[in-house]
């Protein structure tokens, strides 16, 4: 699947309130973007993950576990 499909699934799940499923698909989108070296899509995916984690009040969890 392409990263845009995973991103679309993440958006859909977030809109219907399934935040954890949205995070799962945003992570998959990020992996795909990294694999194909699409830096723009990586930025969008990281932003989507950050915003979605903030809905769980777990933004710090994402930042520290993925960047430090």
C-alpha cells in the first residue's frame, strides 16, 4: 500500500474517534515514506502522528521514543 492510503486510513479512524488505530496507520505511512525517501510525506506523517498523540495526551511519549 502507498503511504497516502495509510495516511487516509489514519485520518478516517481519527475522525471517527479511533485514535489508537489512527496512530497505527500513521506509523505505517511514516515507514512507507521513509522507505521511498519522500521527505515531504515524512514531515506530514510526523505531524499527523504528533497531533494524534496529543489527543491521547501522550505527545511526550511520541517525541521521546522516536527522536531522542
